[in-house]
C-alpha cells in the first residue's frame, strides 16, 4: 500500500501530476481503515503513529522539492540563465529522492510490523480505493 505513496513521491520529483492530494487522501483512508480494522489498542497506536510520521515525512519532502522548483522557476525568468544555473538547482534532487525513499521504506516497515497480515490486507484494500 505504500507503493501509492512512492508513486506520489515520483510524481512530485518528475513534476507529473499533483501528488499532494493523492497522498493526503491515501493517508486519510489508511488512518480510517486502521481505526476500523485494528482492535488491539497498542498496535493501532503504533500503526497510526507510523502514518503520522509518514505524513510529516511527505511534508518535508514537499518542502525540499518546492525549493528545487522555485530555483528552476527563478532560472526560467532569467533570460541570461545558463545550463550551470539549472544544474545548480538540480544538485538537491538526488538527496531529496534518497531521503524520501529511505523514510518511506523505514515507515512502511514500521507500519507493517504493527499489523497482522489480515489487518494489513484489509487496510490496504480500504486505503487503495
């Protein structure tokens, strides 16, 4: 189910589509599904905390990519901009991608550890609608 979030991260890095709405809707459906499907209070809390951390990690990712986009927009407005100006903007793309990927993998693992296989399947089904 976190592949949906990964797809949204890819959209944000490539500029293809509006990932913010997709990710927020996905996380909201996942939170609701956790509340409905996980009856053990401690495991439910762990799963919800993982989703909260995922939401925060996504917000940090969007901040990083927004800075890159702003830099490119500034270069676009400068008719004297060179390839080096654009390259300077792109220097943070790999670190942004690496940070987002690492956080996504870590948080996905935390989320999965909090759930039984049956709960995970049910939550996945609800969140991916």
